[in-house]
C-alpha cells in the first residue's frame, strides 16, 4: 500500500495526472469495497481523473468526479495512511463548485508524510512501480522495463557493487528530459543480458 501510494502521488505531482491512477489501480482492485483503504484509493483515483478532465476543459466530467471523489473520502481521518486527506477534500470541494479554477492556478499537490513527493524522492520499490506506470503511459516496451527491473533486483541480491540496470531504471523515472535516451540504453543492456541468459541455458539443452 505504501509503495503504491507514494508512487502514484509522485507521478501526479510531477504532472502526469492521467498516469497517476495506474500506480493505485492494481492494489485498489484487490481491496474489499467500502474499507478505509479502498475508499482512500478510490477517492484518489477519481481525484486525479477530475484534475485530468478539468485540464482538458471537460467541466461536467470534472465536477461529477470531484463530487464523487469527495464522497469516497468523506469520513476518513484528516490524515490517513500519511495522506493529507483533509487538503484533498478541500481541493475537491473547490473543483466541484468551480472547475475552471484549474485554468487560474496550478493543480493542488498531494502530500504523503508531510511532503509533496516528486519522482526523485521515491525509494527503490516505489521507483520500480513508477517505472512500469510511466512505460505504459508513454508507450515504451513494458517487457523491456520489467526485465530491467528484474535484472536490477538480481544484481542487488548478488550484491554487485554497481548495476547498470538499477541506475538506468532510476534515471528512466527521474529524468523526463532524457527518458527516451535512457530507454534506448536500457533496451540495449536488457537485450545483452537476455542473450547471455539464453547462451547459458542453451549449454544444457540436449
């Protein structure tokens, strides 16, 4: 839950309003309806959707989602799971009554544990989650990213002093201006590691 929350919040705060919900959705779908955790994620998913529609001037969609999101979050503690729920509810009330506010000011930030997280603030597991979300959002080959994450994990378990996969996955998430270049390098390294793995496996074929 914590990694999903932090990844989605950082993705949202970095301006990827559509992509943010993907960090929460898989975890949300596994939760029992009506529980506090389910309501939190459901509300945040609808909050980000409301922001997305407002920025695209879909005023009816934005106001409807803002009102619905507020209903899901209503009754939760002001600070729940480290999220400043009270601030989100205030933003939702404003958006529901005046969706065009999004054209006059920046979308409100989301906070976790008192900080408006950005992608550079994420720890390793949340970074891995964000990498998959961003790959899907921007049309990169998701199996490449997932293999890169698996190879980074293997390098960490083997206690390798350095891991190109770990460094490049982190750069893929944290450096939007260089993301395409980082992906190209990552793809080349994944292809090389895949080939080495196939060569080893082939030694034992009859």
